C-alpha cells in the first residue's frame, strides 16, 4: 500500500445471553451501533458468540452434556437465515464491516463459523474452523480449505482464524500468502485462566509480526451469575474465569491500545495502514523474505462435500458415441475429461 490511510476498528468484549439466541443477537446489533457511533469502520466479536460458546462442554463430561448440546442445536445459526439478515442489516445501516463468530447449524451438524459482512451488508466470507480443539470435537464438525481465504472489504483485505487455528502455522501462512492486511482472531474468553490470556497475547503479537498485518482479537466474557449457571461446582467455576485478551496489535507487534482483560467493553483504535509497508520493507515472509523454491505451501481449497452427482446433459449423437466408447474403456469414470478430484462418489444414471 502506497497511500497513507487510517482505519478505525473496534474489538468487542461482552457477555452473551445464555438463555436466548435473540438476546445475544440484540447485544451484537447494539454493540455495532455503539462502535459505529464512535466512528468504527470494522467491528469484531468473539468466537462463536451467537448464541454462545459451548462452555458446558469444557466442564461437563459428554455423558452429561447431551441436553445442553441439543439446546445449542436449537439455538444455532443457519447461514444465511434470520440471524445473518439481522447482522447484515446492522452492518449496512451503519456502513461498517462486521466479523462475527457463530455456532452454525448445517442440517445435522454444528460448526464453529466465522462470518464477515462488508459495509454494504453482503456476507463476503463464511468459513469454518478446520479443527475443533479438545472438548470442542464433541460439539462441532471440521471445516475445509475453502475457508482459508482472504477477502477484499471496505477496510482492506481481511483474513480470519479462530482460537487454536493460530497454532497451525500452515493455516496462518495460507492467509499470509494472500496478503491479508487485517487479521481477525477470535477466542472464547472466560476460560482456563490467566495462562490462556498470556498465550493469546503471544500468539496474536507473533502473527502480526510474521504476517506484517494488523491483528484485531476479540474474546468473550462471562459474568459471575453466568458462571454459576453453567456449573454449580466451585472448583470447575475457576476454569470459566480469566483467559480474556481483547486486543488490537500493529504489524510491529505492539498493542495499539491497552488490551481489555476483564469485564465488558469495546476497544477503539485507529490503524495507520502505512505501517504494513514499513514492516514488510524489512521482512515480507511471503515475498522478498520467502524461499518458495525451498519451502512452499500447497492448499487444497476445494469445498469438502460428502457426495458429488453427475447429471448427463443433452449431447450430440457423435459425442454420445465417444462417451460410450470411453465408458467401455473405463466403466468407473462416465464423464470424459473430468479432473481426478471430481471422479469420486459418482452416482451413475441410466442412459436415455
């Protein structure tokens, strides 16, 4: 970037409504309005904030978590759907880019999903966490490489990862190689304790340095009443405190404003986008500091689907004869010239 420009951003740390998905969405829309009122052009929310992060799965064994898991299914977000419509309307009304973490329901599965809405309300990215962590694997399915995508937005090129995806260096490099300018990180917050907050800080500051981008990180917050509602066990309640590190970090690895580590609030900061070039002039890990002839990344960015179907289109008699000849040579692959990755899980349809 050659021109000097500034982007005002907001990182939101608030509590969800554990009793109502609509209640959490209402808090999201109010926070968007509050941040926009302070001039924010980008507003970032925590991991799976709608309806809430599945804290119950961290303090309760699977055999006792069935009812809570089913409730999460009932309250999860269908995208697109009413929740995305409401957030899109808020983004469009206030002219801001919004990044929101949700529990997404896709038929019989839940996913940890990050949604990016542009300032005109369009949903420009829907990506799913590629590997749920530890207890989360009992809750969510896995995402695919299609979500490792950087998108252009009204505030610049945005990439996003959730929580411990940041410990997968190849996932981070995939976004770096697409020249993200603003990286959005999301963590649950109110989890594990101070060590989690310390680890988050190290992680996001390192990524800012390595990628040469800004990092906007949002973590959630639980009130004491909410902690008690999740578990009455005083010992387990300690596992639902701390771990908050809502922060805005520059390409030089510095906090642009002091981080928010306790309580609710919204961080506001102005990003001097010229700092990206200042950092990359010295170290561009996907440019002049890279050695692709020695080390490179191969990304399979195809959406993962459980089945592919082939419906023959109307073809000329000559083409049909050629097709039949091909089928005779290899009965497994009915479509001539299909790439190998499209020749899986094929349903054969009768001719005529």
